């Protein structure tokens, strides 16, 4: 499709003077300085991770209140706080892939999918063993010692340090012991509904030592508290690293102009294409498998996907609306491209708008209560599948538009791929 000109701008009426002024094109010499773009990029990162931290602290408060009084009402409040905490964090994911510091850290807070039998009791349908994971049903909550290879981990007292030591234990990525999704499982329990309606239904009494269900309620409470405290600690680190003297800010600020622009666009393109369109959406659609949905215990996936895309748009356009309603705004890659590569910029604007609309349609479907994301990807759900596929297609088109901006600006980047998009025949092998 041929991109329409960015400069087909509307007429601006100067009513007071009774005149009509035609807005002129953005000139190349009016492009924002790359230094200013990078400063704003870092400021938005600091704000996004700051909001992620404050909402995680609110989750921490809700979890503490629930553990003090383990009622269904307090469990519902903790679940609501978890969902609220996902909103700013998902928007921050556009800082992955381009920033090594973020990539090295990200698995601590948002690794998925996880073998939940590592953490707690599971339904019989889960199975009792896995060829790939010796710790598939290790059940830390029920056992005071965990054998990892030749090492025995003492879990007599469950602490942040103990569960941290189990993250990716034995080199198995699905041994996710910490982060948002471990907490999600501890709040909701397994979602045993397949592609039918309903999320996990863990009872509050799993934490009630006076009326305990499923045993080990004191240890389950210790695990939930430890995981939540560790999430707050990890987000504190990343927020600080994007602060004035932080190492993440320094790393991007030290790059030359082309490298810095490449860092930004690598993150946005890779999240849009390989990660979100591919691993988080197309894979589950190919397999029709609810185990491949991102927030699988809570059925919150449609929100997480939308806020990933909102974050992509915010970072590209250099404008982020914080949880408190304040706005961080400044020089942007979008503005730079509009001045330096107007046709490519116009195409990117169109594709970002389209991706936002497509992901918002999925969110609206989930918010309506008609069906959750795992139902949308279910086999035989023609309308639901089409809605998700439109989201995938829009994200792919957005990534291609970002690559168009890269080419027009004379940059070089490598966007993360996905077998689900690049070679679907490999999926399931």
C-alpha cells in the first residue's frame, strides 16, 4: 500500500484575525535532537517503572492485608491490585530487546509460562512428571527440601532468598518461582476451564491457618509474601537504574545518535513482532491452547496485550500518561521520523493507530464479559480467532512500518523473530 503524505495537513483557521493559514510541512532541519529524544525515552522509562513500583507496592499492601485476614473479600482486593499492577508494567515492555540491562533483568519479574507444580499443589490433570523438568511437581510449599541436581535447597523457612534460588532451577526456563506470574498463580490457582469460561478459583481458605484447605497454609502465605516483596525489590532496582544516575539511563545516553535510535526501534519492533504477535498471540492461536496465554491463571491476557501495544505507541510517540494522570512528554522518534523520513513516518503513524485499535477491540471483547482471551483462541471459535488474528496482523504490519522508518533513516537493527510467524511448521515439534 502506498503511504499517504504526512503533510496533507488540515487548514487551520485563525478566527480572531479572520484569516486561514495552511500548516506547512515539517522540515528536516526542524527534527528534534537525538539527545533530547533519548532523554525523554529515559524519562518515560523512569516513569513507567516508577508506576510499576508504586502499583506493586499497592499489591504488597493488599497481600499483607489478605494474609492478616484471609477472607474472600480481601483475596478479591489482592487480585484487583495484581491486575492494576500489570497496567504500567506491560507498557514498559517496549524497553526490552534493545536494552541489555532490561533483558538481563526481565525474567525475574515477567517470565512465563511456568510449571506451577514447582510452587504448589496442582490438579491430577496436570500430571506428575515431565521429561524436560525434574522439578515439574516439586511443590516447594509442601516440601522443606528441594533437590536440584546434586544440590539440596533448604526450604524449611520460605524466604525471598529461597524462592529466588529456585528461579529457572536446573536451567529449566519454565521453573518460574518468582515474579508477576508466580504471584498470579498463588492468588488465582490453576485455570482448569480450558477454553471454556472462567479463571482460576483458588479459595481464600488456602491461606487460613484456622480453617486450612489443601494443607501448608502458613507456608503458602510465606511464599506469597516473599514473592510479592521480591517483586517490589526488583522493580525498585529497575526504577533506580533509569533514574538520573542510573546505569540503564547511562547506557543509552552513551550511545551515538544512530545506535540510540536503533536501540529504541529494536525494542519496539521486536516486542511488536516476535514477542507479542508471535510468541504471545500467534502461537496460542495455532495451537488453540490456553496454556499459551500470557496471564493464564487470571484470564487477564486481553489487558496485558493491549497495554503492551499502548506502551509501544507511547514510547514511539514520546508521550506517556502516568497512573496518576500526569503526562511525561518530549522529543520522540515519531517526531524525528516526521522531519527526516515523512513517508515512512506517515506509514508508521497509520500502522500504530491500527494496532492500537485492533488490540483495543480484543480488550473490549474481554471487558464486555462475553469471552476471555482463552476462549477467543479456542478451536472452532471463528469470530474469536479472527479477532485475535487481526491483532496479530496489525502488530506485524506495525513492525514492518518501524522497519520502514529504520531503512529511511539509514539505521540498522535486528528485530526478534518467532517460529509462529516465520516458520509455523516448526510449532509443536
